[in-house]
C-alpha cells in the first residue's frame, strides 16, 4: 500500500522591507496597517517575525484596484 505525502508547496513570503520596497511605501506604513488591521494578511512567526504570503499580497493588490473614469 502506498502512502501519500502531505507536504504543502513552499509559499513565497515577503518580509516588511521587501513588501515596502515592492509598493514603494515605508515599513512604518505597513506596521500602521497591521495595527489598524487594514493591510494585507500576514503571518507572525515565533511571535515577532512578520511575513506576508505572496497570495495575500496579490489579493490585497487586486482588492485595491480602482477604476477612474
């Protein structure tokens, strides 16, 4: 009988500096968004290391799109 491995695919994650650079904003802005719960979803590792999964970043970017007519 074969057993099936249940390994998840690795997830690309951004740290604060990387995401701030991608969006050309300050790290402080990301910190404020987390405090106000208005920014993208994030993961907090070991109680202090903040990471933003790629899919959460993409979802936030898509939700933030505005059409100007």
